[in-house]
C-alpha cells in the first residue's frame, strides 16, 4: 500500500487560495498527489494556480454534473481516490457521493452546525456570524453527505470575533485558520482511511 499513490481531486469555484495551499503542501508528498482541479467556473482564478503547478483541470457543466454521470468516468480514468471541496459552491450530487463513500470532504468557514446550509458560503457566512453577535467563529472540516454542510465533522478550530471585525477581517482570520489546518487534516484523514481499509480503492 505504501507504494501506491493516492490521487486527490480538488474542487473549487473561485479564488482558490485554499486550493493553492493544498497544492503546495502535497507538492513533494511521498504518496498523496493533487491530480486534478475541478471547477464549475471557467474563469475561476483557481485554474491559473493549477495550471501554474502543472495540474490538470476539469471544467464541469451543470447538466452532466447533476443530470448525467457526475463525471465519474473521468474521475475513474484519472484514478481519483479522494475528493476535497475547497470553496466549491455547488451541491455534490448523490451519484458522486455514492461513488466515493466517505471519501469526499469539505471545508466550511464557520462552526457547524451553525451558519451552514444553502446560500451560506464565503462572505455570506461571515455577515451572518456578525449579525448574530457571535463572539467566536471558526472552521469546520467535514465529510460530505447529501445535505449542505451536514456530514460527520472531522475537525473544528475557532477564532475570536471582536467588535472591530467586519466581514473582510473575519474572512481573513478564517482563511488563516484554513491555510494552517486544512492541508494536514486532509493528510491525516487520508492516512486513516488507508490504515483502516488497507487499500484506497
Ligand atoms: C473558504 O473560506 C471556504 O471555507 C469557503 O469558501 C472560501 C473559499 O476561499 N467555503 C464555503 O463557504 C463553502 N460553503 P478560497 O477560494 O480563497 O479558498
């Protein structure tokens, strides 16, 4: 098993600063490789990061993702073992969840189960946290199931929310937590799966 490579597909819809950190973290990893960057947005800045790093990209269409095979053939062809959502804004269809059971994880920029669900992404989350007068916020890394921001929680970390914070300063604090924790949590989660199953396929 140690000699096999685990291939990750990174899904991102926008800037992709988390995707960039993840790509950097696994760049020289002995057995985990970011093999594909997937986006629903052909203009997403994340695509520049991936092509700069020599990683293949896949632009997905709503039609095939939700009503077709969810690109499972492509993921199998690229030998994708594990899927990481890093700022991906579409809901993951059941077809894909079933094809990768327990092997799709997401990061959410708040302490779930609060401030999750449809429409809760990026700045909207931070605005809701501030409007609710929360004193702490944070990040949640969780498995993906068929409901938005709902699957089993793997990891959380928190930061203070002060009265000086606005959505931008809070987003910055959250991004710092994400950059610090997300790559090693991905690594640990994959290592645990490998250890439990003895194989990644
Ligand atoms: C991240 O903060 C991530 O937690 C959030 O989008 C941001 C993407 O930033 N994801 C969600 O809101 C999902 N519900 P990035 O493109 O710079 O990595």
